[in-house]
C-alpha cells in the first residue's frame, strides 16, 4: 500500500488542512456538507490519534470502520455515508490530477460496511398500531379540558369533525 504524500507546494499535510482546502475550492460546497465532512474528520482523527496524511493507510480506515461496527451505535448506512464517504471524497479531491494537492492513493477507496439487508422493523405501522391510531381518531370527546385553567368547556362541533383525520 503506497502512502499518500503531500505535495511540497500545497502545504497540505493534515486532514484538517485537506478539509480546509477542499472547502475553499472554486465551487464551494454547502455549509451543511462542510459540517458533515468536518464531523467525519473529527471522529477519524480521534480514532487515529493523529491527522498526518502521510501516516494514514488503508488499514487505518479499515480499523476505524471495524471499531464503529463493533461499537454498534451507528447503522451501516450511517457509517458508509456519513463517516467513510467524506474521508473517501476528501482523498479523492486531494488526489485529483487537476488539484495536485497530494500524491499516492485514496486510502478509503472501496472500504464499506456490508449491509445485511434486514430491518429491525418495517417502516409502516403494524396492523395493531394502525388500528390504535385510527380508532383514537374516531373518539369524540364532547368536552375539552383547558390546559391553563383545568376548566372543562364544551367543544365546538366543527372541532369534533376536524379531529377525525383518519382516512377511513
């Protein structure tokens, strides 16, 4: 594995320097994108204990990925899209021939968490959950308790009709 080297003229020796140079390119990325990349760089640096580009290898990226998987706090999608992809993109930009910010290889290229394809639960409501929601939408209380005074007041008929929002 060839280590990426910094270009003598670019002065980029760290991940933070690479992030800063990337964020100042001609077509500036959105602020939210820069923040997301900054977060990924922060966590990667914390894992490595340094941010020197010339010392980072593919094995370091794999170890970071494995540590995130072992911690079991992030989904495969989050690890792939919010942690690994920004590092891969920064290296890709730095190695691009037109930028000439670094030489070497993209140490994050091809490193991903394989998704198992199973969900903990479906996106939709279960039948029991849908029934509970829709049944509650039909409940018509003729009185409403005021939140500030605790006094029960008659509810207006047009509010009772508005309460039934369910599609049945």
